[in-house]
């Protein structure tokens, strides 16, 4: 066979491509169009989310009362700012002594904003409301939940400290001493360590124990940082909280 004849014979690959295109060309074009539309839709969705979050943050920044925060929730549901607004509403209601309304707001926050970086604040709010409402058992349940399941959050050392305080009031002095010592061991950099050390020394003397003879808690050390991914608002809340009095309810830590 001459070289000219060899060149005129179509390749097997070329024939397969032509057959594939003849049979499925329309489907391929439709599929490519659908993929392109999906990519455009995803990009538009995330772009809208960015714009919505920005507008929500601006609206939250200009709100200064419950009516304003409710407006943020109504116009920008599901956003970070809307979650912050619900926390502010709950905190304001608690400060006004409206504990039932505040509890409903905190519970709504926990239900609708499970991925919010300040989720633990909702639990802490329920705990402080229960304590203020003379429901120590409910408060202890929430504090224990935070200390156990959110032990890397910035509110964990405070929850553990208040857990010890309630436990002491219930007459369980050795358990309370253990809670205070756990604060010292697990959160040495926390501002609560100062108060916990004072309470631990007081209970050690009261129980007639030698501080050096006390067994070290077996719980591994943990750093107190906001739960989940870092968030500027959570960090600002943690760093900006004033030194709490041992008998004070830290309402300021509950607000974004």
C-alpha cells in the first residue's frame, strides 16, 4: 500500500469520536450547559450571601434596642448578625428581669443558630437566668454541659467556676474544691483562675486539708478559645469582658 493510500484511511480514534458525537452530541451539549448553569448559580448564591451578611452586619451596627434587633432578624434571617441580634434581645430581657422571655429568646437562638460561633453564649445565658431565677439545679446542668462539651470555648472556665460555686452552696465542698482546682489546672491563662485559686485556698483551709497533699486533677489542660472557627466578634467579647466578681452574673459576656 502506498503512502498516499495510508494517509487517506481514517484513524480508529477519529471514527469513534465522530460516532460518539453523532449519537450523543446533543446530550453532551445539554450536560455542559447544565454544568455551566450550576456553576453560575452557585457563584450567584455565595455572592448573594456575602452581600446579605454585609448588609445584615451594617443593620446590626445601627440597632440599639430590641425593636432594632428584631428588624435585623426579620430582614436578614439566618445571618451571623441575626444570631447576634437574638443574643442581644435575650440579654436585654434578662437585664430587665424578664427571665421567661429571655429564656425563649435563648432557646430560639440555640434552635435556629446551631452553627453560630457564639452558640455557647446561648447555653450560658440559660444558666445565668436559671441561677438568677433561683433554680440552681437547672443552672448547674447548663454550667456542667458547657464545662464538659464546650471545654475549649472562652466561657468554659467561667462555667466551671460557677459550677463549683453552686456545688459549694449545695454543701458538696470537696466536689466544689475539685471544680476550682480544675479551673486552675485546665485554664491557667484565664482571668477566672485568680478567683478559682482564692476559692480553692479558702475551701482547703475550711476542710483542714494540706494544699500540697491534694491530688492533681486528672483532666488534661485545655486552652480557652471560642468554640468552632475563630471569629472576630467572639474574640472581642472574650477579651473585652471585665473581671467578674465572684457573686456577679457576667451578662456582658453574653453579648456580641
